[in-house]
C-alpha cells in the first residue's frame, strides 16, 4: 500500500468505525468463537508477495470481527470499560499518523509539554492540590510498579538499585485483600517478594483496610527486625469497589514514615464530581495516586494518570542518562522517560486534550452521574425481586448480587446463571468472590450506555434466572 491510497482507505475505515459504533448494540456482547477458531483461520506462514487491501479488509471482517468481544457495546457491564469516545479515537488516529517516540523533550517537545499541561488539567479536575506533579503511564499496573520501586528505594536509603536486595534487610509492604493483582506483580518484579506483602484485614460496609490492624502488623514487623516500606491503599477495588479509609490509614503510615500509594484506577474518574470525593478524604497526603482516564472518562486505552508528591524520588529511582539521551543547551526541561519504567513513550496526552475539550468536565460528569444513578436503580429492582440477594451495596456504579434457589448449591447455581447470561449475548457480566462465595458483579461505565440498556440488564438477568433448570 502507498500513501497515495491512504486517503481513500482512511475515509473508508472511518466510515466503518462510525457504523460499527452506531450499530454495535445489535451484536452479541461477548465473542462466540471457540478456542483456536481464529488461529485456524490464519495462514501458518507469512505472504511472500504483497496483497491487495481489499482482500486484507475482507479478511478483517470475516476472521477478526467474529473473535472480538465488544468493549464498546453499551451493555458491556463486565470488567471496567476500556472506553473509546469518538474524540479520543480521532486523537489516536493523528497519533498513529505522526507516530512520534516521546521519550525525551527534544524528541517531541509538544508531547512533553502537553503532558505537563494535561496532568495539570486532570489534577484540577479531581480537586487535588498544587503540590502534585503528574506523568502519563500506560496502565495503573505500571504506575503501581513505579510506586513500589520508589518505596523500596526510599526505605533502603537508595541502595536497592546498586547493591541489590540480598545485602539489605527484609522489606514489608501492606495492603488489603481487595487490591488489584497488579500489586502482587509489582511486589514480584520489585524483588520484594510475595511473602513480604502483608494483607491487612478488612472491615465495614466499604470492605476497607482496618487501620488498627495495619498499625499492629507494622509494630509486629518492626519487632521482628523487618523494615516497613510502604502502604498501598485501594479506592474502588475491582471485585466489589472496596475502598480503604484513606485518611486514617495515611495517618498510620505517616506515624512510621511509610510511602503511601493510592490505587483508584477505576473510581478515580468519579472524583471529577465533588460529591464523591468523600470516598478518598485525606488523599492529598498520599505520596502517589493513580487513576485511569482510559476507563470511565472515555479516553482511548492506554492512558493512566500517575500523580506524585515528590517526582524527584521517582526520577532518582528510575532515571538513567547515557550521553545519547541528554539534551544539551536546554535548562528546566522534563524527560518523562525518567518517570516511567519503559524508555519509549507514546503521545498519550493528545487524546486527553481532545476528550476534555470535546465534552468538557460537565459533560463527563453527567455521564458518570447517569451511570451511577442507573446502576443504583437496577440494584433496587434486583434487591426487591424474589430469589435474588444483594451481597455488596453499590460503590459508585458497581454492586454484587447472587441468585438463590432451594436445594441448589449457590456457587453452582450462580455459575450456571452467569454462563447463561453471557451465552445469551444481550449483556455481559462477570463473577467474583466475596468472603469465599461466588457472586455476580455488575458495573455500568461504557461511554454510550443509556438508561434503557441498564433496564434491559434487569430483564435479561431475571428471565435467564427463571429459565434455569
């Protein structure tokens, strides 16, 4: 393919994308292919000669599309949505066309300086104070890893990267059982080790960390000769929306001089609405905060906003400056590759700029509030329907429930129900476990979801539950 043909195909694919998004609600949400089906449709060897774009696009339709689970479906109520607002898609189109490598200021000044500005816009949108600086990471997993590496280095007085962990005392990091598994991976990759990730018991309706238990565990580790390094707090956990009492947990961490990272990957977007900020009261005292605009704000994946109280600590942990990465003759610049694990960086700030300008904060707030209100109404209907039981109450737009029937083991029954729902195709849900019990999880967050879509979820759930043998 040549650039002289690009305009025709670009226009054709844009029209395809518009039609796809306007009609995706007519498709089954989850892909119905069997394992290995797509692979069997693909040639085992690469082509020796060029092929016509017409044939390539035809194969995209017949091979790829049947194997796609539609994350942009308005009744995708399963995982936290990976959204794609139209303005964000256009920004990604431009980014793909430019294809800049934004590792240094000099390799893309506009990307660097827009990133600084967009992180400032997001900070203000969430009501965070001026003391925070920010960087765009690819995902919350990377932000959490960067935070864990920083808490490790700070606890070891900046010797972990040089002498390694074997010659240093045993570190301890604290979190609840409700945190995302990316925390476990960060502990593995950092070399701290899963045996040193201390799970603090939870309590209360928010299923949050018990601060008294946190302090007791820190004291026990100190008595055993360990070195407490940091605390990872959760706001809006993936399973049930679990949220730690941020203010009191940070007070405990401050008492012992521990680094605090707050993972609000999903629910952080809701903090553009002032009425939800009580869920993370005290967050301004954290050292590190992450949330994903690529979830609830409509920004294209991947785009994770990582805020830092002391970016110098992060840079001290991650920066490497060989001669070929130095920018001479320019003072006061930021090289964001020194703020993240990968050297290479995409121009992610552009899609934030497009989305915030195209919808405005008030337009985004309206979408989030609708999702939360519609999910709450669904919760009320399910709770009053015979045979159904609410397991965890709504946290923003997320709640869990289960179906009960005399003589049938609840885990078996609910696994059968979730399978029936997802095979049916009208909606897509996931299961999780709460205190060992299998439950069904609902959350609304797709950018184009309507109230009617949420109402349809009730119809599908109840109809398929009643149809179970």
